[in-house]
C-alpha cells in the first residue's frame, strides 16, 4: 500500500529504518522525514487515479507511511474544500483569492490530518501509550484518534487552553494535565513522562508521521488547481508542521513529474505580534529562532515560543522566496469578523490571521492583483466560544 522507503534526518541526511519506532536524529537533534520509492511510484501510480477514489486523506495512501490498510485509523478527515472568495477579493482588488477551509475536519481543525496518520503508524508499530503537549487542538485530535485506535493518550495543556479543547479531550477518555505556563512548559512535563514511563512522544516534529498527514494539504491544493500550483500560500505558523509539510509535498510532486508548472508557491508564515519568533528570525537572516519571551495572543495555536523545526520553516520561506509577517490580535479579531460577514466562514483566530497578513502584504505591494493566492483557515471559530 505505502511506498515508504526509509526515514532521513532533515539535517545530516542519515537514514533510519522506518519499520522500527523512531523519534528524532539524536546526533543532530533534528526531525526525521519520511522518504518514498519515487522510482516505483513513477512507474506504478497515475496521479489522476487519486481523484477517482473515495474522498478523504487516505486516498493518497501510497504517499503515506502506513503499510497495512487494517492499521488505518480514520474519522473521515481530508479533502477540505478550496473556496474562491468573491466579496473579499473585490474589497482587496484581487482577482484570484481562495480559502482552503480545514474547519470541516474531525474535531474541527487540520490537526486531524496529522494525528490520523501518526496514530495509525503508532498502532502499526505496536505503540500503546502516547503523550502530547498542545495549545489545544492537537490534544483534542490525538485524543479522538487514540480512542478509535484503542491507544491511551496523555495530554498536557497550558491553563490558557480553550475550555472546549479540555472538554473534548476528556470526553475521548484521554488523561488531561493542565499546566501553569505555555506549550513549552507543557512539553517539559510531557517529556518527563516519556523519560520516566516510556510513553511515546507525539510532540510536533518529535515523531516523523504527523508531518505526512499535514503534507496532504499540499497534494489537495495541487489537484484542486489542475496540478498547477498557486502563486502564494499564506499559512498561520505555530509549530509549523503544515507549512513544512506542504513544502515537502511540493518537492515530492516535482520529483515525480506530477506538476504542470515549474513554479512553486511563495510561502508566507503569519504569526501574532505577541509571539513571532519566525518573523524575527526571518527578518534577521538567522537559521534558527530564539525563544520568544512572554508569548501571548488570542490565537492560542500561534502561541509557540519556539518551534522544534524552526530551521525547516525558515528554509521553506527562503527557498520559496516567501516571507513572514506578524499581525496584532486586533487585526486577527477584525479579520475573523470579515471572513464571517463576507464569506460565511467562521474561522479560528489562527485562520483569520492569514487574512490579516494578506492585507499587510497587499499594502506593501508584495502581492500583485493577478496572482493566485490561497489562505488557510486551519480550524473552526466554534472551538473558541
């Protein structure tokens, strides 16, 4: 089913056995990336075959890491729509503005994509207990998929986490620990359970497979536009899995010869002004982010003082000739209202941040009116009520 070949360190390039439980490259303290047998894929797979399959994430199974169909843990995630805007596009004087609305996924956010794949692979590799630090939505998604898989989940959440995320995680029978601090503080306590009790760490980029689920958003965008990629993708960035995953997907499709154009999108990272480590590092020309002190924002998913994959995020932005922009909480709140009133989309604050970022880029003339632009709404605003 899967054409998974091996895992590879994102820094040194060393190979790792994909059919053993793996976490990170300890030599480089860096994420591992899934690699596939492209020679076989080119010969045996027709890219247009995917469209004729039953909709959902797992129609892309050959480019996902699960070996056996019986290990797939699914709740019907994937294939969130790419919607062309009319009212917002006219207001901003843009001709081709789209929103990919991931809020239709199980548990209401794009986190379902990554956790479906990660939990499926954990099940396949015999893992029984998993732990995650989360700003909220990843914890809810992990809890749901773990429940379906018969795996025990432990979730560490900052006390500022929206109550809806706590309630849903408990409803799925996860063990929830509320932490006095931010997601980085939750990560310290989660890591302690890993070290002391042998739980498997599902933290962002500290296992190889959440990224694979998120990358499918890139395949879906390519297919939606007839295998010709848009000019600009604007993405809200906390841990950065979605942005890095899509950039990986575009590289895979390019290597397979599946793309109709030889131009990849300019990737834009949007962060909150109260927590913008990627923006600061990008503007300073640095390869790594420094920890953002006293992080705060109403967009809880963006309140990540430092991503473990900061180097991969910054690389994707620079290689794509993209950029990074920060927006205020007031900008986010106003953009959330604009999306609802003008396009009928009640976006999560993280998703609304992309519209706020777009408006800044339009004012700077960084985006031209003719370009094809895709904003990502990563979740539903209902989870923040």
